[in-house]
C-alpha cells in the first residue's frame, strides 16, 4: 500500500486541510486493455457527505482486507481507497452536531456540481477516435485528466472536487459510499450500467437498486464519471465506445448503522464483488438478488402535510401496498392526526431520523416499479 497526501487550497490564513488516498496493487500505466481483468482500476471513497459515517468504517475494514490481498498477490488490478473523502465537512460541527452535507461557506451540496465531461471533452476527442474501442478508452480518459488539470480551483471546495475527480477519472469501477437517515442497503446507478451493477447489488444484499434514465439531473460524483461514456457513445455512434466506468452511489443503510460487524460484512461483500469482477483472484458465488431494479422516477417521496410529531407505522425495509399508512403526523396543539400513505407499491427504503416534521418535509421514500416523475430526481 502507498499513501498519498493531497493538499487542498487554503481557505484562510493559518488553515490548510489535506486528503489522503491509499493505493493498493499495481500503480501502473495501463495499456487500457480492459477486456483483460488485471488492468482494472477500482476507486472507492467514503463519506463525501461527512455526516454519513458508515462508509468510513467500511473503508477501515477494506483497508485491512486489501492490505492482506495485496501481500498475498491476489490483487490483480489497482484499488484506490479514499477513507475520508471530505475533510471540509468533517470540520463542520455545530454544538456537537455534524453538518457535513453542505459546505457552510457556499451552501453547496458536496455531492453536486461535478463535471459534465461529455460536453467538456467532446471536441478534443473527436479527431482522435478510431474503430478500436481500447484506443478510444485511452483517448477519453486522457482527455478527462487533461481537462481536469486545466481547471481553476479558486477555493477549497473546488480543490476538493478536482482532487477527488482526478483520483477517480480513469477508473473502471467507482463506488461512492454514502448512507441515508434510516434505511436499508440500496444503490443508485445509471440505466446503461444496470447489468454491471447487478452483481454489486447481489453481493451487498441491496433492497433497492434505483436507476435513472439516463441521469438524475444532479451532476453527482458518480454520474459525472459514468455518464461521459454513454453520452459520448450517443454523440459518436460511428466509433466503438465502451461503457467503461461502472460508477454507483452505495447507500450503506442509515446514519446510525455503524458497527464493526456490519462494516466488516459490507467490506467483505465489496471484496466478493471485486472477485466476481476479476480485480481480485479467486472464486465466489454471489447471493441471489433480493430486489429487482426500479426507476428512480418511480420512487415516491413522502411529505409531511403539516408540522407535527412523526409516528411511523412502517419500518425501513417494509414492503408496502398503495394505501398503507407509513406514518401519522400528530399536531399536539390542535390534536390533528394526519396519516401519510403509500401511493405506490414497493419497499420503504429510507425514512427520516427526526421525529418532528415541519410542513412539507421529506419523511420517507418508497421504491415503486413504475416511473411517474420527470425533471430532476434528486434533492439539491
């Protein structure tokens, strides 16, 4: 293992943060023959939303597993692990509460505003594309890195985003480890990558595999890295362009689901997926899937109709039918009790950790099988 330290742009005199990346396996100039499994690069980062802690503990256990695999010679490709992806958010503590989803200086979500690579590099790659898919992968990855190297980083947040992107831009697999408030294991992936994502969902025992057709409109970290391939494929239909980066947001249940036993199991599940993928030597039989993929546009977000105490009837992971009561919103001042009901059939894959709702607050999400929403599919 090699440890690299990346210095972020200083936000103020006397203050400077750093980011660490751990590099396992071959630190190579790969020929980009991705049909050969041992050329694969995997990038895994934890807690880009710094108040979502399960990923950091999973990364801790992954570090141990990867160290042993590297020492035994079983690691065939390269794995880059960023165990604490957001040192800015980790320092945003207010009265002992961790506020790591939005940067306090700008109000921006740490997992938004990543590059639209297809538009950024299309003109640069166009004259270099050929009828050789491996050559085209190399051209596109080189153009992504070159574009990133030319981008200004006027503040600390911009330097964090650019650093993370440069570590991940040439990866074949990107796993962005997050969690929800109270939730079961679930994944987000772009539609073209569903076949590649299915073994990951199996290994992790995901209760929901949510796909966006073809993107959620949020410029999230994972979509920035996966979308470039299908968008350039559509833009240059006469040139073979692979879907060369399976990039997924992995939601490791809820914020309080932090234990060594669970993190060890999740880390081993990721290793099993990498064995299945051919990045690690060995053989593994993945468990049967426990969910079918469902459209993100079919996910019902439950809203509180008025302020009040939330009394849940349904637990995260419950399978619901239309009309089932998920929660009551109880106003103590007026004695008003309003049920919030499921409007789709599906799994309640996430619910809020708070028990006091303000009017209109999101209190849960149900993975429905039929798309009904349009426009941006994720919150700001």
